[in-house]
């Protein structure tokens, strides 16, 4: 068969399951759509747009939860064993797209589908089992309250060999708005995707399949995969491999961009207690990698709760952000979040916010003090169980601030409702723009604009246009990587990400792709996520940062001050819209939709519908 | 700024992350001079660091140089003065 007629890399269909009735059916995906949106976050966003209704409640039965795979998963390409999970976020009411990794991605693709869409609400707590195209629902009463890891272990004994499982913990069952969804200690963490699955009364998804995915040029792909693996052992990934992301703690602290005590400070006096390069020497840390990965970034720490995967984001959020000093204590808190199935960034951000409310006398919970391990531990338990103060904090810092009032929204550490990751906006001003405009809220994975801040000056004047172009380029790169899907920790090994990705994708699919096509695809992925948000009520006022960042200067360790001007940020946001060909208020016009090949949204009446 | 005793005629170099792993120390004293002279000195003193000073496939350096933690340096002719602190960190800030 002519490879131009045969579809390689894709099954050309997704599986839609109604967990209320147990019914399932296949939905075709046109080849043109696969090529335009690639897979992962891109294809998932297209399915989300198609499968969801404007204004739907994110926790309503009809709200879809989408697992989306990619053309590269199952190939020998290093770090390609990844999957995307998408839904309308209950935390932000905007799009949420998160990634997780490892064997679930490989096995799910082998079920014969490019995506799995879960809708409905089961009358009782159940698990969804997908074996090839066959879907069954099983009782999950015995899994209630278990962690994702314990759920997987129990299901592995119940189900036949070979199933891979993604599950939620107690927080997901209780619909905590920042509950995550996990597979093998890797979390689709942000935006409350675990709560969406929990709202459907589904504890876990188990997948198993035998459908092998053909690739167009297998021999050449193997050769390319070897090259990529060899590069992945080099210095471009050394930080992740040798030290893990947790090594950022000391670096960010030294540069005064480590968020501390709910962003009141940019460096933490006790940071030396969290030097994992020293801890490593004491052999408390072991290394691990996802399936099909040659980088091996995971650093597993022996905490009081057992093995905990330590990452910079988790350690900052539950450490310096809450003023907690001891590495053992922080690892225990991370382990507790993993046990309950909570996103560590949002958990730490929300607790740190509440601690500041107590400090300022806005919240009568005197036990909740910065630096108190016992308080943080108690707060995590209350959040997961939605008890006492946890009822408020389980809604995230934005909604908590609205309930607490007294102007506390000014220091709620969030954008669009999503808690800010560990990049201090006053010290990292390109990242400040990236955080403000990102579709899913404050985000370091969909925008790596901090790379521009962590770069030496090039001699170019860093005016607003240059800053905006950096943010746009960073988002486009992320959109491509998240759609392929490859691990971002691999990005440094590419000399031209778009051109080299086009080559990889061409070898898998048989399509003759080039850099120009993939650049456009990346822009398209960013645009469809924005369109989803516009349809759900986005307005320009959401593209900003909390007032604190404009009104409070940040002291640096060398005695200087980092400041962020609101006017400057607004000008950069305007420049960002311009660089994206969006209008002055951030809307996407018909002409731009046509340029991006989003013709299905080009009809004038459709556009009005999108905009509501 | 980390408090380090000032040695006449020397700057303090602080290593973090991979540079610290390769150097095997957190701090060292280097004669004040241009950034390029400091890098040459470090290459001799810490041969395992040498690879870090080479460009990555994308043309960027694997390490960044920060003066006192305040801003990054690019020009190899930048003069580092006695008592100043030069941070050498991994260029990749992803987390």
C-alpha cells in the first residue's frame, strides 16, 4: 500500500464511554485533524472543544474527561511514553491540560484508540476497564479512600496481567478542586482533573491492548531514536539526570527568585537544609525513570511515609512557600499529597495563602502558622477530607480569597484560579508575562518563558516586543512538545526543535512534514485552547497577576529590589496579543482563524457562539 | 550575597547544581580579571568542569554566569573585580 494512503501513527478514532450506562462507541478522527493537531494536548483540545458544551459545569456528568495519546507513543523514541489528560478545570473554569507518563500511555495506545473520552456519572463507585475495544465497569467499593498507588496495586492483583492503571486518591473522590490523577507516581497534576474523574464516581481506568501501531519508516526511525537517546545522555540533560529538578532550590534561592512565605520574599534563609546534593551523598535518594526514557530524572527520597518522588515544584510549594525548613518534613508533606492525590503546587500555594491570612489577622485559625510542619500536615488532611477549614481551602486560593474577603485576593497566589509555580514574577519578568497569559492559568509547563530570563544578555534591547516574542516562542515550543508528546527535559538536545520534530513525525506518519508546518500547528494548538477559554467566558481582565506583584517590591540577597510595573506588564500583554495576531483585547479574529486552519470556527455565527 | 571573606586580588566563584557536582566544591577563589580568564583558570583547576563550558546543540552554553546573583554575564571581556562573587549555575532552569 502506498504510505501516503495508509495512516501510520494513528488509529484514526477515539473511544467514548458513558459511565452512567456503560455504553461505549467509536468516533472517527479525520486524518486532516490528526495532522493539524498532532496528538496529546493538541488533539485533546480539539476533542474537548467538540465534546463539551459551552458553559457546562466542569463537574457535571456531561463534562468530558479526555485521555489523549500521541503518534510517537510506542515508538523507540526516548521519553515518548506520555499521555495528556484534558477537561474543563473545576479550579479555573478554563481549559486544563496535564501530562503524565510511562506504561499507561503505551498500553492505552495499544487499545486501538488515539483518545479515550469519559462522560456521565456512575450511580456507584466503579472502575473502567478497557481491553482492546471492549469496555466494562467494575465495582470499586473496596478501593474507596485508597491512594492512587494502593489502588493500582490492588487492581493489579484483581485484574489479569498486563493492565496499566491511572487512578485518583481520596481528594479526587471528594472532588477537591485541585485533586490530581496518577499513574506510577507520575501525576496529571494541575487543574483538578482528579476531581473531574471523581465527579463521575470513577476511581480508576485500567487499560490493556494488543493493537500494534505501524510506523512509516521503522528502520530509519530506529536509527533516529538511537541518535536521540545518545544525545539524551549528554550535558543538556545532566541536571535532570544527575540531580533532578530539586536542584533548582538552591539556584533560585541564590538568584532571589525562590517564592517564599507566600511570595512575600524571594529567598529562604533555611534553604541549606534542603541541599539535596548533600542529602544524595547520604544515600537517601535513588533514581528512577519513566518507561522508554533514557534521561531518568526521577529522584526518589526515603521519607517517613516511604518512597517519595521529589521535584522542585513540590519542594518549593510545601517548603519555602509555607516557610517549612526541614527536607525530611517537606518530603513527608509531598508524600502526604501523593497519598491523598493532591496537586502539590496548588496545595502548597493555598496553604501558604491561608497562613498569610492568619498572619494578617484575616483568618481565625491561629494554629496555621508559617513554618509549622504540624500545621501544614493538618491542613493537607483537612483539604483532602474537605473538613473544617479544608472545606474552604479545597476550593483553591482564588475561591478561598473570595470567601475570606478583606482584600485577600491581592495576595492569593494564582492566575485564572491556578496557583503560581515556583518562578518569582518580579525577578523573572518574561515569565511574568508567560504566567499572565497562559490558557490554563499560572503555568510553567505550557510556557517556559523563564528561559529568556535565565539567559545572558544578547545585546538586543529587551523591549516589550522582544519579551512578547520570547513568550510566544516558548508557548509554541511547549505546544509542539506537548502534542508530539516528548518530555520537555529533552528540549536542550535539539538544535532546531521544529525541524527535527518534523523529521521524527515524518518518519512515524509518512507525511512529508517540515518546520513551517509544525510551527503553524503549534500556533494552532495555542489558539484552540484560547478559543475554548473564550467560549467559556474568558476576558482580558484574567490575563494578569495578583496585585501584590505590582505593589510590593522584592528584596534581593545583594540588597537590591525587584519590582514589576503593572503598566509594563499590560504593555507586554498587548505586545503578546499583537505577536499572536490577536486583537487589542486578546480575541482571535476570523482572518487569523483562517490562517491557522481553524476554518470550522471561521463561520461568523459560529464565532459569535464561541464568544458567547 | 553570601558572606565570604575577601581575599585581596581574588574574586569568589560559587558553584551550584551540575557545576558544583563537577567541581566537587561549592566555592573557590580565583584571581580577579576578565570573565574569560576566570573560565580558563577554572578549566585548569577543575578539568571535569570543562565540558560544561562548551556550547549545547542549540548553541547555548550549558552554564550561566551571574554576577553577585543580580544579573547574568555574557561578554567574556567583562572585568570581575576583587571581592565580587561569580555564580556558575546550570543554564537549564526547568522544573
